C-alpha cells in the first residue's frame, strides 16, 4: 500500500537516530548545544560505550501536546553509545543525553524550531519540539547482537512461511471475488458503509484495530476481474498500519476499526474509496473497484 502520510517522527532521521507533564526540572545543556531535563532520574548504572539503549520516544510541541509516540510501535527506538573519537559515528543529541541515563529515566530533549531543517509548515508557530525519552533497557553489545541474530532468524522463518502461503491466499481471494461478482456472497457480507463491504473468512478474537492503534497487516490486492496488483505475502513481511491516520486508501481506514486482531477477511472497496478517477498506474485503472484479502496481526 502507498503511505502518503507525513509524520513528525521522521524529523528524528535528521539526527541519525531511530525512533506527563513538565515537572519544571532545571535544564542542562548537551555537548552539542541542546537543552534537556530529567523528569525522572532513577538510581542505577548508566550506559557505557558500546551499550545499546532501548527507549520509548514521545514527540511533543511547546504546548505539551503529543504529536507522535513510539509506544505502540512493534519495534522501539534503539541507540548506541559510540566512542567519542569514532569518526564513523556522527553524534546527535539523543546519544549525548543517553550517556548519563539509566533504566527508568525520563528525559526531555528540546530542539529549537530553527535547528530542524525542512520543518513541516503546520509546525511553523512552535518555538521548539520536545523529544521525551523513557529508558526501558540497557544491554551490552554481545547481548544486543545475540538478540538481533535471533530476531533475524525469526523474521526469515516468518518470511518463508508467508511466501509459502501466497498461492493459497490467491485462491481464497479470487474465489471470493468470483462469488461476490455472482451474488453468491450477498447474505454473508458485512457492510461498513454504502458499497464498502467485507466477507469474513475467519473471525478474530483479539482487540479491535480502532483509530489510533497500530496493526501489522498481511494483504493480497486484486482488481475485480481477479488480477493481483500487490501483496505482502510475496515480500514475506507485513505492512505496518497506523489505523485512521489517512496514510492509506479510505476503504482501509474505514474498515479496520471493525476488524479484530486475528481476523481474516476479504474487503470489497468501491473506486471512490480506493484510487478513484486517477487509478494507480500501471496496474489499477481509473474508477476501479478493488478487493483485498486482509489478515490483522499485532494490534497495539
């Protein structure tokens, strides 16, 4: 799926890192010239050179309004502490504050507006952006590498399983389209609104994918003549969806709040809630109705 949303968290990439009320604590200055403060300063061992730090990151404006959070993301931000004289590592403000952090600490890092290149216009009236960081875990390099190796192996295993299901899912999707076109599914369809409807292949019993939640989605997309134009199974990985954010076609955003984690459905989307008059060349023509087989996973 094409994701056209602009997310303020992308500003973090400008500083080469991933990824409550102001207690009024005294602000300090990082070596790179950014103000920060500790909201919570827990006693404990601080990170050493070579350690990896897992943390939550909330992004707020100067009025303490939450703009973005990593708390619902399947993967949390991670940063490492490089040697100060390492020429391959460009230090950034988060690295600087993390050198004094321990598990449980909550830190506010303040970036003045004029220090952020290409700030989206909707934030032109703010004085600064705050990155509020909450340290979850600190591990050494050996532990981090072991963990990454295990996660990579699990991801490869899952990818192989998904790729192995592509033909099965294609058959389910195209059979559902045939039955829909012949009117055989009429009594089994659930209506979202108007002509936006879905057929339940398997009902999930997990949490609903309500607006504001994050879900991992497996999908297989077809035009109504059964021609596949995109699917996640051939890639071996799901699509991360911020439900209701407007980053996908309207048919998806309006349907997902009715779906539970674990659900497998085929959604029939009219053209005006898909790609409309423009289509999505070269595979989706103008005014094309679409069908998507969808599996909802990991709702957060």
